[in-house]
C-alpha cells in the first residue's frame, strides 16, 4: 500500500513550478552553449518552450505561448518540460528518478 502513495508523490515532484527554457535570440548565441540563458517562463502566457530552426541551424529559442509567426523556410518546435528546447534531449532529475524507480519496481514484480 505504501508503494502507490510514494509513486504518486514522486510523480508530483516538479509540478507547480514555472517552466524553464533555454533562451537565445541570435544564431551566434544559439551556437555557443555558454551564451544560452536558462529562463523561468511566466505561468500565465508562456506554457511552452520553443526553438526555431532554419536550414538545420538553431536561430532562436525561449519561452512561448505556442503562437509564433514563422516563414516557410523556418521550422518551430514546441515542448512542455524543463529545458527541452535544445538540440539534445534532456530529462529532469525528478523524472529520471521516477523512471528508474518504476523500472526497479517493475523488475521486482516480474521476479
């Protein structure tokens, strides 16, 4: 009976906080990881992280309301977890811990 309660609490870790996105506003900023800034988005209007690409190059990234005007040459991607708007996939420590816990429990149940 304790397992579902613990699992439920772990699932809630990280919820209720502002979304965090990487922010860069030029090709030069976006190319250099050291120039990308982590920004807390406002809960009301910015519920997505976005990244805008042109010819395979990241042009800008940041918080978004999901409505961005782009040209036919640009591709804008949206996501809704912390620091997800990079070229590489990132996973928050809380979600990684939850995934590992679920994997361990699943393996225990199968034995």
